[in-house]
C-alpha cells in the first residue's frame, strides 16, 4: 500500500478536534435551551443566538479549518475577509431591496 505524503500540511491533533467538537455542541445547545425553556425573549434572545453563532464560527475556523496554522496564514485570513465582505454585501443589499420594496405599495 502506498503511504500518504505530508506535503507540509499541518493537521490538528485528536485533542483539538475533540475540544472543537465539544465546544460546537455546547454552542449549539445553549440557544436551543434558551428557546425551548423561554428563558429569554425578543431582542435579548436574538442577540444571544447571534453571539453563539459568531462564537461557533470562530470555533469552526480555528479548530477545524486551521485558519491560524500553515506557512502563510495571511492568505487564509485575506480569503476569509473577502468572503465576509461578499456575504455582508449580498445580505445588506438584499435587506435594503426588500425594505425598499415593502414601502412602495
């Protein structure tokens, strides 16, 4: 059987994957419990869910996508920022168009 070559790629350890997985589960369960038990309502609930989503994003980036590792992590971060700008532009533009269309009736 042929052995796999490493090509300088840096993969996480089992411990880091388990840590990321556990954090992901916790960050998923917190909003679920808040909604199911009606602990928070309205704006506080939405803000808490959004904060958990952002925390989940960073857990995924650091523990599974290894955004901080590698020879040239600057390119990874630049690609991430560009993707975020594109997503923000699409979402903000869509919201703006929907708001404008709802007022013209």
